[in-house]
C-alpha cells in the first residue's frame, strides 16, 4: 500500500482553548496562532491512509515558530495510530500513540523571535492499523504562531524485531568473595575465568564485573596497585570479548598521568575499548584517600547498544543514573560493593537489606528507562533488572554469576497506549530544574542552620 494524505483538520480539546488557525493557500502552509490567553491548546491534525501494519515509518515535518517563549515547552507533536476526533485529547485504551520529538538546534529555544523546529520519528505501525493521524499542538502561551506544511511519511519497510540479549552479572559467590587476595594478577585470573565461563557456557553478550575487581581485597593502597588502561590486564578481557563477540565491563583502579581513578572500562565485542567511566561520586572515606573523582557521564556505543556506567556511591546521587539516561543509554552497568541506604541506619557492622537494595535498583531502572546490570563484589544482590522494573535475575549469594535474557524491543506501553520511554523523557520541563544542579541547594544550606530549641 502507498501512504496517502487524506485530510487536514483543526483540533482543540475545548472551544475556549482553540487556536486561531488558517490555511495559507499561496504556499499551503498551515498556521496556528495563540488565542490571547494562557489556555491556548490546539492546532492542526493530518490524516493519512494506506498504512501497512508492521512497517516502520519515518514521520517528519518542519515547523516555523514565532514569538514563543519556550518552543520545546509550548509546541508538541503526536502520532495517533488510527483516526481520532478533532476534540479528543484522551483517546482511552484502544489507541496506540507516540510522541514525535522536535529538534530546534538550541536545546533551550527560549526567547528567540523565530525558531525552526525539525520534528522526526521512526515509528512502527501496530497490528490491524491502516490509517494514522499526525497532530501538531500549540499550548501554554497567550502569544506566538506556528507555521507548517503537511507532514511527510516515508515507508521504511517491514520492521524486524531485534533478538533478546543475554546479559550476565559476574561476581563469584559470596563464599568465594571472602577469600584472601594476593596481587592484581591473581584477581585478573579469577575474574577472567568467570568472564570466560559467562560467555562460553552461558552465551552472555554483555558481561558486568564488580567494582575495582582487579584490585579488590589487596592489602596495599590504591596508589600501589593501580594499572594503566589499556594494558596487559585489560588485554586479557579484550581477548575474551573478541573471542566471544561480547561486551565486557571491568571495574579497576586506573592510573592516568600520576592520578588514580576508580574506573569501569567498557570493552567492545571486537576487543577494543569503547570508553572508560571514572567514578564521579567517591565514597566518604575514598574521597580523602587520594583517589581522583571523574568529571563526566559518558555513554558508549557498543555492539549490544548504548552502555553507560556508574560505580557504587554514584548510585546514591540520583543525578548519576539520570545523566546516563539523559545521555541515551540502553544499559546502566553498576559495579558496586554496597549501598549505605540498604544497610544499617545506625553505627555498626554493615549488613545488606535486600528489600531496600532491590527497591533502589528497580527505581533507577524505571526512572531512567534502561536496563540495570548490577555486579556486587560479594555476589549477593547482583541483579539484572529491565526498564519495567522487573527483576530478571538475582544472586542470593550462592552463585558465581546470574544470567538473564533481556528484550531489546520490549514494546512497553502505558495503560493508555503511550510509549513508556517517550513519555518518561518528553514530560520533562528542564527550565524549571535549575536548583537540581545548584552547588548550594536549600537542603545543603539547612545543614548549617541551628536546630530549634
């Protein structure tokens, strides 16, 4: 079938919110003007026929915006698979719908007299759907104008789902974790053997190893055992990765020009290092040990998708996982020894509260719409959690590793038909979050205030 433009209609959720719309006949541009009140909400919707279920479509259009204070906040694009009434804003549970993201070049797009926004999305038509409605909405502004032409739909052909991906959190068992360690070479041998087993025996294509596993439990200071990357130690894991076409994440103490970092090295399936993450939030004692903190949250393109890392104490700062999610990760690999929130809340020997632990990791996965792969040094608590928050595999401490198959095309949608991942990111309003990155938030100032008598 060939996709055909059928009709254009004005839309609004209520007559009092309606834009002042008109068609500019000379160049066939569809204009929407704010109605002079902040209740403005509406615009144009475009109907198309000839959609083939299961095909992927590139849906795109360009919008020229004038006098909008914040384009990314005030202009939004939707696709409704099927037909939708011109006054419908809540289509119920039977309609599948998607956001179409807009790119205006400037992420803020604030207070610019005129801005051009490119809307584009590659979307798959659901089963039994032969029509589609593309909607442009102007909202939350008393002034401004949007001008656009009919959206373009390009049929990219049948969409072939990606296979499941086998993931492993490889740690050694709790009992083995307590064994004494002698040197870096011994740790390399120990964890290389485990990684080899994960790939050869279980078919893992993404393998996560624990925090500083190459130096863990050694009786010396970090300065004495840190290694350079790449080096002979990482070469051992690079060979395993290349032999099995797997991605392996190795936790280690890294030496860089005299400085030492707590790092996670991402080795791609060709044996090459895709990137290195350096722990940004050091543990309280680690922060005065001479170890340097990292300064960024990179996400690496790998054979299994986009992989980001955080390490141990990073998990306590919600910003860490958020940055990995914002940077477009499919997987967040977390090498970790423990979490103070999942232990005693009074002085004493630490112990793992597994209910709290699972709650923390599940929340990180859902909030940032990625798969968590958690590798804890003692084994217990290591887990694999998909972006719906489901625990796919969990180590009770008795296992050397846990393995799970993760759907790459999971198809998760809200009860009302919207895509979880799209909604998770599109609902954000970053211009209101200035204090989120403030070095002096109110919460910190309160620590200096006297306790009331």
